[in-house]
C-alpha cells in the first residue's frame, strides 16, 4: 500500500491543484451562484428537477450525492418560494413526485441562460483553435472518472439558446432536409426567417428555444413562439441523425407542451409535411390532431403540408 501511495502522490497534488483552479474559475467558491439567491447545490437541484420526469427526492439525492436532511431543507425552501410542487405517487402512497412550477421553470431557465452566458464569456478568452482541445480534455476527465459513455436521452441536456446557435439551426436544417428529402435553398431561407423573427421579437416570458446538447455538441432543437395571447406555435423541431432513437424528439415536444400549458396558452399549433413520418408520430402521441392539409411546391418537390393542433385546457 505504501508503494501505491508513493506512485499516486504526484497525481493527487495535480488533481487538487486543478480543483482549486477550476472552482475559482467558475465561481463555485462564491456564497451565491451567478449573482443569484441560490447556492451551487440549490442550482443543481433545480437543474435536475427541470431535466427529469417527476423524480422523487430520493432520486435527486442519489443523483447529486446530497445528504437527505440537507436536500430536504433545500426542497422546503423551494416549496416556500412556490418553485416546486409535490404530488403523491398513484402507485405508492409513500412516495411523492417533484416537479417545477411555472415560476420554478422560469427561475431555472434564467439561471441556465446566465450560466451559458458566463461560460460563453470565459470561452471567448480562449483562442478558437484551443477551444476544441479544452472540451476534449473535459470529456477525457469525465470518461476516465466513470461518466457513462453509452448514448441515451439522459446524456443529452436541454439548454437555452445563446449566440451562434441560430446559425447552426439554419445550417443543419438546410443541409439535412436537402440530403434526405431534396428540399432546396428556399426551405433554408424559410428557417432563417423564422429564427430571425424569433430573436428580434423574443419574449422570454411567453416564448422559448430549447437546444439539445450532448457533451458540448448540439444534437437538436425546437422553438415555441407566440401566435396570439391564447395560441402558441411549435416550430423547427430538429434531431441530428446521430441522436435519433433516444427519444429526444419526444422530449423536445414534451417541453413545448409543458411550457405552453404552464404559460396559459389555450392551444398549440404546428405546421409540418406529410413525409416527415417520425415527427408526425411524435405529434400524434403527444395528443396533436391533424386539422388541415394543402399541397404545395414551396421547396422544390410536391409536398402535402399539414396543420396540427393540440388543445391545452385542463380537464
């Protein structure tokens, strides 16, 4: 054992030195995270609640390695601030499922956006040629220390949009739909118009863009925009071929439906094409109904456009 200690002592010092540097770099040592009223642990709990389907306190505690008493105090504070709701499990009356309220989702979204902005500002100080090396080093650390490498929907995080994302959305729509369906550059122009209007008139209280991120790589996106005071529109659902089969499209649509309902919209609508079979399946499963069809040649080949609707009034 003494030999093992001698062989690792230099590595221990290096890891501790890196920990000191990185915690200072990202502001973990501050009492409150991102100049908010939340500690790092509280922000992580909010993040887990936003990215899990009705978890229990036990599941959150296990995922974050938090003491049960400490987590209970955090959840009590969130409940007092009306950030979370608790619901007794239908299958086990001893368990209570947790979810964010509308206020809780808005609070977490603001923290997420602020975090992305701070990291973006930090990365801008790194030469472009070195950024890839930096993220690859981070992936290496995570993999060596045991982060699961198998792809799953849990390995993909949904975040708010930030500078550079809109160009990616336009580019990938243009390339993929040309390759897979033969749609010409007029479709790319339509996408560019949608994202330009979204940015120019963005209302963070009533609209959202979700960017699906896997280990620093964008693998999907979707938008929800206001059509009127009572009607919202789901737009530009997209999943990269490398991320298909993970349930990501369903997850993105679910986020749109949840946000639209919590925001108070009465109806959610979307416009799609009949040949997008996988997307239509997701919409149907989410409860959307086909209400109108129309033939057109807007992007080259003859297409059948479809309008789908989902009523959002609670029973």
